[in-house]
């Protein structure tokens, strides 16, 4: 019998019906720009205004992906980009992985 880890923070991703999440992670990044002076010398580094956060969740169980609805990118909302199921030992246990991203803006 599998042990459920009770991961509750999935960063906006939805755990597929029939499965349970045992790992979740997020990693945000901001594009960086170098500002040049009139002589072409680098004078400072500026952060962009767009944040992209990559989100991954994975777990066990027969995942029903119908709860992960396709749709448009929405600011500050999780958007699934891929979902994968891996069956081991002819269905003895099943792993799933859902990856996606959250697109947001830096507060001015």
C-alpha cells in the first residue's frame, strides 16, 4: 500500500483525480537586462517586469487528467504544459507528473 505524503501546496497546479501528490516544486525567474551608457559600457543590471515560475508536481495513482483543463495563459494563474503517466510492473503502481508555468508581472 502506498503512503500518502499529504502535499497541500501545489502552487496552483491541480492534482489529477485518482492520484495523490507526493512532490511539488516551483522555480521563478526574471529576465535580466544590462544597461549601457553612451560609450557602450555596462553601468548597471536591471530586472525585467515579467516573472515566469515553472511548477512541477508528481505523485502516485491512476491519474485522470480531465481535471486539468486546457485554456489560455492567464496572469498569475497556473497553466499546465504537459502531463505524463508512467506505469510500472504492468500496472502494479503508476506515477504521474504535471508540469506548467505561472506568468506574472513584477509590481512597479
